[in-house]
């Protein structure tokens, strides 16, 4: 005699439940391992950007952990908390790196990482994320052109306030052929970040954390 329909239904239900449990476990395992690799890759990418703006030989503290979070929507372009990374050498302040947002790019917000030396001179600027038009506005990327490198060495005095605009608006910064809105937004955001730093510099360096060893780029393991 064959199995009764009831037994077949029970057997099928148990098998389906087992497959569901195993499948859920595999998905959770994959997600957990992928999430850890993503976080590690993001940390390494951030460290590379920080080191590009503030080279490791310029400071002896753990710039990644010697940080604090601030909020200043009017000057940093976002209502989110902004992390400020502080570089020091022999306990003395060297520079900061902070994220700012140019909210009025041609295709939306442009996120920047801005390095500022203690005296208010720009150590450099890098583009973190953007949605600008390929072949036009994406020239703000370091991999597309050297335009973003032109910020290095600039300050609130060099150029003066009138110079902190693109050339089309009477300033000193180049614009792109067919794409003025994008560089205009970035220049404005960098200038505002410098104004913020000039206003808050002493506060940014006043809070101290216990020193830790300088972080190095970590290797992500493949699974």
C-alpha cells in the first residue's frame, strides 16, 4: 500500500520547513559575512582618503579614532551628524578632515571630504559621492580630471571672499564646458566648510580622546 495523502502532506510540509530553515540560515550567514567585508572595505577606503589628504608621516595619533561628531547644517550642508577626524603630532594639532555636502549639485547632493591644516589652509578636497552627469559634471572626480586638486593650498585669504567662485561668476576657480552648476556647488561648499573651521577651530581640537595606535589598512578575508 502507498502512503496516505495525509502522510504525504506532512512529509512535504516538514521538507519545506527544513529547506526554509536551511535557506534562511544560509542567507543570514552570507549577509553577516558580506556586511563585515563591506564595513571593512568602507573603513579602508576612508583611511586611504584621509591619508591622501593628511599623510601618516604628518601626525602620530590615531586619526580614525581621534574624532568627534558635530552638526552645522547651514555651513556643512547637511542636518546629519558630521564626523571630524583630528590629526595631531606630539600632542599638538596638525589638521582636521571632515565631510561636507554641496546640496545643490546639478543632479543632487555632492558629498565631499575636506582636509584643513591647523592654520586654515586646505590640505585637499576629495569627492566622496555624487550623481553628476557622466562626461560633464563628473569631472569633479579626481579620476576624471585634476580640477578638485586645485583646492590644495587655498584658504579664506587665498583667494579672498570674492575669489571663492567659479570664473564665470568672477572668481578664480575653473568651471567645466557645459557644466557650471556642479563646480559652482563644490566651490561654495568648500568655502563654507573653511568658514566653519575658522569659527570652530579651537572647539574642534579641545575635546581629547585616549590615544590609540595608528590604524593600518586591513585585509578582508574571502569566504
